[in-house]
C-alpha cells in the first residue's frame, strides 16, 4: 500500500485532497512542513502532498523551501481542491473571545474575520489536533475553530457559520520518487539558487523562454532568507525532456546567470489549470497546414481536436456533432460556400469560428445558415503555418452579437500566446485588408509582370536599387516564392477591400498624367497634402522602422 504524508489531521482539506487523489493509499498526518519533509527523506512515506498555491493567499513559500532541499523527490502531479471552511464551537451559542486555526487558514479567512470579528483575538497553531483536544479538555466555550466542516464535526464541534471564505481553492503538489513521463500536455517547475545581483537578471531569464515561444504559467521572485539574494521560481509549459525547454534552461545557466548548477528542476507533471474551461473539443473543417497548425497549438493547451475535410474518413457533418467549437479553415473563396453547406448541422450551444481573410460576406452567410443559439466569430490570423509562435503577430478579431463565452475562450487562447489582437467591424476588417494584403499583393504581381514586359533581368536589379526601392522588390519576390493560390485568393476577396485597389489604380493614372506633363509643383502639393493626412507621428514612427530595416538590408547587400 502506498503511504502518503500530509500536513493536517484526518478530515482536513489536505486529507480530503489526498484521499481523492489516491483512495487506496495510507495517509500519515504530520503537524508541519519540517516533520513531513523528514518523513519523506527517511522513506517513512513514499509520497508527500504539499500546498503550493491558494487563490486567496498566493504561493506557499514554505513548500518551495522544502522542495528546494529535497534530494530524491520530484514534483510529479497536482491536485486542485476547493476549500470549504467553516467556523465551529463547542456549543454554538457562547460569545467568542478567541478564534484559532492554522496560519494558512487564518490568512484565507482574513476578509471574514475583519468584517465579522474585527476585535477578536486570533491564534495560529501548527498542531490542530492537539489544539482541538485542549479546547474540549478545558471546555473552552469561548473558542472558535476554523477548518473543514468534516474535521470540526469529527471532533464534536457545532458548526456556527459555513463557507466563510468563498471562491477558495488550493493547489497541492504531489511529490514522488520517480520523475513523471511526458504526456504532451505538461508543465515544469524550476527554482534558481540565490542569485547575485545583476541588472536585467529577471528580464533576461524570462527572455530565454519567450524567445523560444515557451509560455510562462507562473513566476515568483523572493529574497533568500539568509543571504537576501534573489531567488526565482518559474513554472513553464513543456516537459523537462523537451529539447526546446532544455535549450532555454541551458541558455539561462550559461549565458544569463553564468553559474554552473544554478537551476533546480523540481519536476514535470501534467499541466494543471485553475481556470474553468468550457471548451473540451475543437473540430476543423479543412485539413490544410493552417488547420493542423492551430490544432497542434490547441492540443498543447489540453483541448481535443478533430480534423475533417475531403481527404478524411471523418466527414464534417459527423465531426460537428462531436465538438463544442467548429473552426472553418478553407481557402477564402470557398469559405462562404462551406459555411452554407454545413452551417445547418450546428446546434444551439456550439460556436462557429471562421478562420478567414474576408469578413462581411462570410459573416452574413454564417448568420443566415446557422441558428440564433450558435455563437459566431471571425478571426483573421496574419501569419502563416511556418510561424513558430503567435507572439507579437497581428490577429484581426471580428466579434458579432452572437459571440459568447466559447468565442471569448478562443480569443483568450490567442491572447495568452502573445497575439496582438485588433477588434474590427466586418467592413473595417475588409477595408484594412485591402490596404494590408490585397493592394500589396496586387502591386507585387503587377511589378513582376512589368519586369517581364520590359525584359529586365533579375541580376541587374540589386545594382540599380536603393535600399528603399528594395522593399517592393523583396515583397514581390516573397509573393512569387510561395503558394500562388494563397495570393490569388487574397487578390480575389470581395468586400470593402476592392475599393482600395480601385482607388489606387485611379490615383496611379492621375499621378502618371501629372508626371508626364512635368507638373512638378502639382506633384509637390499632392505629396504635402498626403503628408498632412498621414500625420507627423505616423511618418516619424515609419521613418524609424525604415532606418532599422535599412541597416539589415545594407548588411545583406554588402555581403
């Protein structure tokens, strides 16, 4: 039989958490962290359960100090336990003079005690069993005890008030002797040694993770009690055996802290989430690279995903009945037709999220072909499947009157991974995509056609280009070095974006006419007028960006 050591007596919240984790285990109670740590080190218990975080009082420093010193233990799992605290007394009627509990419990009930018993004496104890026996033995009718109702009743106390610290949860770390294998949805806890002071230490440490697209789930910095040197606790997504996490830890050790063995991996375990997730399964209509990219990211967040399309055995209409959220990710020109075909299969309570580059026509189709109880939102991710992360990449989110909690959860997923979210109306989205995608793509294709029409050789371009003129050349090359279907779809989008291309074409003809007539003053006046419209702030910011790009391009041209 497995023996598990806990802090607190039978019936306490920790006892309940351990019982739920392993109902067949033998639970051994200890009065405090030190006694439990000694029992684990001496192999009197095979596992121990330590409180590490509470929603009302934050991190439990003593537990991390225990894990820092343990030599043969690994953090292998977690328990999230709702904490229900009650106030009990011997007879339930006498006027209270003293309320006691463990220091953690007293902290969790601070609001209740301040509001209800602002002048009462508070007593914190380490051995609650002993304190309860003393109350009963000495008939202390003016003493109140705060703990789990089951424990209080087990000692014969009367419950005076229930649920005195609502919305209260504690996360417990399960400590074992063998590391937990990777599951694909893991987190790793890391603790540094006390660190010598250095400017930017914390910033550079976090940068080692964020540069590699590793999300930080938790981070705390404390001063070591003896040395007052900085000590950092980090919980990061991934397993300690993952190559990318190994690289991040090596970078911190060798380049940031620059001290051998400055990090201690406390353990890796299946990821725990204190938040409530409403979505369990995402289903994709479309099996292209972007669908699989999003599916992989969602799987890493603990969601289940299903892919359906022309090449899969699972048909979209079958998939829709098995998921909470349906994601449509097909070529732009097929999106509306796909929604019209499958929208009728969605039921009230589900969500339809369109990963699409055209908003107005697509959303109108979705509104028409789905019922009022189906949530609806459009997301246009301005990155491709070659991107490692979403960090700092633009995402246009078009919410509708039917965007609800499920849509918000997906938006929170984008936000968590660092996407720069911009909320647009359908019309604004399409108009701005005319500026950001439709027009630049059209110009790139037209420029390549002009080069061919005039017999210009590619080898001659670098020697006759300024750094500024290289911008358009590079954009043209990029368009013609990737899937032509993608850019053909962009140029063929409907909606407000078409106005931008037409307006541009009309103005090109006007500018050409003025230039051919050598109307220099008129051209200068037009540039001045446009400069005023563009605003000084925009022009100054753009100039800084251009100069930064020039530095890079200058190095490339020289090499």
